[in-house]
C-alpha cells in the first residue's frame, strides 16, 4: 500500500504541475494542502489529491485524501489513502469511503466508513456507526440512528419514523408496532 501511494503521489503532483498553476474554470487534476489548491480552480473533473486538509468546490472523478477532504459536491469516488475522512457539504453521487464520512446534503450511492454522519441517503450506509439527520434507504452497522429510515440492520437500531423494517438485537421506532422490540420491528402507523 505504501509503495502504491509513493508512486501515485508524485505522478499526481506532476500532472497537477503540468496543468498549470493559474485559476481556470475546470481542471483535470488538483493538489490540495491546507488552504492551498494547485491549480486554484474550484471545479475538478478528474483526480484530486488532498494532503492533511483541503477544500474545493465540485469534484467529478476520484478524490484521494491523506487527511480530511472537503468538497461542496462530489460525483464519483471519495477514497482516503491511509487514514482519511471526507466532508461533502452539498450532494454526493457515488461512493464515499473514509474513517468518517460527514455528508450534510443528499447522497445517492454508498457510504462506507467507520462513522457515517449523513443527511438524506438514497442508497446504503455501511459502517460501524451510522447517524443520519434525514431519510435513509438502508443502514447496516453495529448502531444505526436516523430520523427516518426504510431498512436498518444492526445490533441497535433507532429511528423516529420507520418506513419498512428493522432487524437487530434491539429495534426502536416511534411508529413501530411497539416502540422498542428485540429481533425485529416494523412500521405500524
């Protein structure tokens, strides 16, 4: 893994340098380090590499991160190298991977992480802990907590509004056939 990273980082850096260090509307590659983006474009269509922390506008393609990557909108894959996390302030369509996936807007696709903190997910949250302030389609983890959910599979499931089924050791839903029930719970009202 380290060998692969050592090969990818210099290649990406050379690609970024070859695109120029001036601001453009769209860039095929970007390198972010703290508050520095090279090139300065806020629209990346291709590859982005973040070291420690980086923030940009829109990414269409692959967003690699060693640290925390923050984007407004992502279409593609957010892929941490080593221990990384990603923050999406708007929408995400694709695959979000990381120790922590912090997505404030709406997601279409899959979030794969130790901790998924999401809002509206039309897809799958797969992790150790899933916490959503909005509606989720499917949550699979050890602990699932959401405002509204269609399907939850975990040791402990909690939602205010269940639209489908919960399976786990303890399942709590405000509108469940019982407020809390072991093994399963389903929407009753």
